[in-house]
C-alpha cells in the first residue's frame, strides 16, 4: 500500500491501484492505509461504486466479480493464514473445468476463521507454508496438498482423473504423490487416493475415463493407457491380448483427413498383429452395456478366457 500511495497518490487513487492488482477486491485495512476512511467507504457503497463482499472486504467497481476475485476476497476475509484448497485450488490449476460454488479454504497451522456462507473451512493437521503456492496473486495449496484435500470429496473415478491430469501436466510426479501419501497422517479419502496413485491412468479425455470406469466395474483386465504401439499412440491397450481401443469423437476424427489417417493406422496395426476397436463417444455414453459386452468378448477370445469375478 505504501508503494500504491507513492505511485498513485493517497486516497481513492491508491485504493484503486491496489484493487486493480488484486482482481478488483480490497481489504478494509488496505483502504485505511490508503486514506479511505469509514465514512468514505460507506458513501462509496451507497453509491454502488464499492460493494461489501464480507464485513472487511470490498469489491471495487461495478463489473461482476471474476472467479479469482471471489477466491481472493474469501482468503482476505479469512485472514493471513487462509489459502484456497480442494476444488477451488484445483480450478486455479485448471484441473477441473468448473469452479465450485462453495469456496474451499485451508487454514495454515490449523488456525480458525469466522464462518461465512458459501465458504468451507478446512484445518488440515500438517499444512505448512511449504505446501502453499501463489497463482495470479492468490494463495493456494500445492498440487499434492490439493489432491490430498480432494481425496475425501471426490468419487474414485473423478479422483483418478484429477490425479492423472496433475501428473500429465507436470504439476507433480507419481513418485512424489506416492511419497506424500505415505508421509501423510490420517485424512479422509486417503485409501482412495492411494489406490488412484497406484493405478494412475494418464487418460486425456472424459470419454476415456468413462470407458475405464466401465471396464473397472465389469472387472475386466485393466489396460495400459496412452501407450505407443507400432508407432501409434493408443488410448487403451492390453499387451497380453495385443488388443487396443481408440475413443473417437467427431470433433477430432470428423474430417476426411482424419478418416484417412485412421484407416492407415488400422492397417499398420493389423500388420503388427494388433487388433483395434474404435468406439465413438456417443456409443460409450449411450450404450455402455453393449460396449462392455463387445470388449469382454474380444478379450476373452484373444486371452483364452477372462479371470473369474471377485467375490463380493
């Protein structure tokens, strides 16, 4: 704030200078240091140029607040030990497509904060500042700590998908994730996260993950994912069966050039004695039983039978 006053001058100019660098949000203490007192703040709120988001945090300007502004406002309100975590941090890392309606905050050192509507507070036992990163000026938990927080909140398939994407984007490694799980104290969902890390499938699309989930539920042999066979990267591959699956969406395989490329790939794989089946995203979504029945029949034929289902 001292820099803001020096650059922009005292009063509203300094407050606006800081807010422009904080996703259009400002803490009451920052406004005070800029020289915008209580009466001035209340006047701006009445006129609509400022909006009170929390008792001590304001949105500056009349434009709708972006997601980053919402998150930073919540952390400013919760205090200097608050950082975004779980789905909120996952969205900041672009690991999930949509932001959570509820803002998830973790408190470093198990500190506390006032409860707020639309904010969920987490107080993990082992969270330190070494587990915190800054993304666009917003404090968020590290990728590994974010996965640990998500473990108790997501289903098994979604958790595995987020783990795979985290590793694929280089935000962490499989070994680092497994080490962190082993070093962690008791946490909700830790066994599910350990299972996801153990069978980490680096899938690239929701339809691949959906097909993997169907395979898992049908107790078919688990395939390798996104592996190169005979010079072609296959979505799913069973090496013992020399059998692969490609998940085709019209958005990526709907052109004449893609059609020709696919036929060439199929011919090359056939020459290498690798059978391939192509399933469209519409078929996986609309006819999952038929897809699994076909997979089971081909795998049984090429493997000489399938393992017996586990007893429940």
